[in-house]
C-alpha cells in the first residue's frame, strides 16, 4: 500500500495482488506478522467501504428510478405506489 489512493478507484485485482505480495513477504520473513495483520485489516476495511458505497449508489439510483416511475404514473392519472 503506497500512498493514500482514492478508495473509490481501487482495483479489486490490485488488492488481491497486494494481499498475495503481503502473504509472500510474511512467509519469507520480510514483513512482520503483526504489521501484516494490520495491513490486512486495512484492506478488509477498504473492501467493506467500497461495497457500502456501491450499495448506497445502487439504492440512490433505484430511488431515482422509482420516483420517475411514480411521477409518470401520476401524470397518467394513476396513484402513487405505496400510498
């Protein structure tokens, strides 16, 4: 993990590569196991945040689409869903 990259632009393949390199370096004795645990926790947190952002974006997009459908239905004389 070099620098503080924007987590929204994280390539999942890069994270896998980082974990593979970390595992290799730990097994080779080049990285302290305690440090490796911390790095792994950071990578896991990043992955959870990326997934959370994806879910929030998806929900917002679905809400916008539903709002548009409800407006179209109201304009055609229908009733609002959930009302």
